[in-house]
């Protein structure tokens, strides 16, 4: 395995992580505050929403960390191993958590879009809720594939 | 292999393709200067045509991903066909990245003086970056899959 190609991917994962971290620190509090000034009828939902968004961020960082681990396993030619299957499983679960929390946030997005008269907002909210779900299905698929590959490999190791 | 997840991902790919196509057809009509033009001259604009040409590798890559998911659903993922599909995805991503980068450079150098294409350049740079990431990811998958295929063919020879 060429080390350079996964190195690039690892660098990308780190850059994405840093960007999201910056968004979490500087962006999220401001966005949530402004949103709830706009729909002030639901001000009591402000902190639950903020906490929910930080939960998705935590799940996201956890998934990124697992992706880093997975890439290093690929580097060490351990792609078809129990370790990488575990990493994919964790990615799948954190993506499901993100999807679920975003789905719970949908009513707020709905009220916001309703007040702003911008139905596009609901679509964007749905995309946020659906994208992690697609990632989860993809991770589940890869997990099964790796399991398949592992069986083939262990068969090979037995015969040789 | 459970069939549900591959079919779901295939549906997602189809949706992405349809949405991309719809945006591509709709967008030229909403452009400000299109107000006074007839349909033909809207779509015959060289830049619009270039945009459609650039999108070809994107749709080819989507089709290859669709095919790859089909192989997975048929339990034929550890085969040379799927390695080839991944290789095609890699090439498509590279071509797409280069074409978008060229466009960004062209616009950066030749845009009208009183125009400020900052948004376009940012989006284009991001798209180039994403293409590069997809190309490398496809390359890594291809290598891993190739090694599994090698092991499997060895297996089949032994048995």
C-alpha cells in the first residue's frame, strides 16, 4: 500500500475536523442565539437545541477519529481485520446518532423556515438529517464487505 | 450480503443524479441575462455548453458507482469488474477536478473588471478539492480491493 494516498486522506480528515471545531467554537453559539431571537416563542428550546448540536458534533469527531484509525489500518495492510470492522461499526453508530438528533431538531427548522417563509430551509434540514443516514448505510455495507474479505483471507491463511 | 443497503445506496445515487440534472437544466433559465433571450440562445451559450461537457465525468462516475453497488448486491464485489469500476471512478474524479480547476483559473484571469467572482472561485476550489479527495479515496479502495481479489484468485487456484 502506498503510504502517500492515505496520508492525503488523513490530512483531509484532520482539516475537516479543525474546520468543524472552529465552527463549533465560534459559529454554533452565535447561530443558535440568532435563530432563537428570531423565533422567540420557542426560546425555552434554546439550550436543548445547543446541547443536541454539540452531541452531533461529538459524534462527528468520534467518527472522524475512527476514520483516521481505519486509514492507518489500511496503511498497515490490516484493512481486512476485526479492528477495521470495529472502526466501521463505530462510524455507523455515530452517523445514526447524528441523523437521529438532526431529525429531532427538524421541528425547530420547520418553525424557522415557516416564519422566514423559506421552504428551502426544510429541504436543507432534511439533507442534514439524511446525509449521516446515507453514511451509516455505506459504513454498514463496507463493514459487511470487510467481513467477507476477512473470511476469504482467513481461508487463504489456512490453506497456505 | 443483504440486498437492502445496496439498493438504498443505489436509490441515493439515482436521486443525486436526478437532482444534479434538474439543477443543471433549471439554472441557466434563472440567470439574470437570460430574461430577454429565447430558449435556444440560453442553452447555446459557450460557457453553459462547457458546463454540460464538464458534467459528463460526474455522471459517468455516478453510473460506475451504481454498477459497483450492483456487483456488491450480487456478491461479486471481489472481482476485476469492481476494481475496474473503482478505477473508472478515480479517473472521472481526476478529469472532473482538472476541468473545474481550469474553469476556475480561466474565470480568475479573464473575468470582467467590474465583476467579483469570489463566490464562484470559492465553490470551484471546493469542488476541485472534493474531486481530489474522491480520487484518492477511490484509489485506496481500488488497492485494497485488488489485494483481496489477488488473495481470492489464489484461493480459487488452490481449491
